[in-house]
């Protein structure tokens, strides 16, 4: 299935994907953090949104 570039929400709303630029932008806006802060949190706790949210204190 091809990517729908008109849909700018994440493909899987339970996981943070930092490898796609548009998803990185979505999650940085969602959490109110920089890309570096988001990548560090994902590296520390993994890609699950609940874990990243907790790590970032959001």
C-alpha cells in the first residue's frame, strides 16, 4: 500500500517514528519538544508513545 502524503498524522499512533521527516515534525509538535529531545527520548525508552510521553514529562 502506498503512503498517502495528504494524511500527515502518524501511521501508527502508538509508536513514535523519528525516521520519517513528516512524522518527526508531527511528534515534536505533539510533545512540544525539539527533534533532538524527541530522538533522545525514543533512544532511551523505545518508540511507544506512552513511554516517550512519560520520559518527556508530558
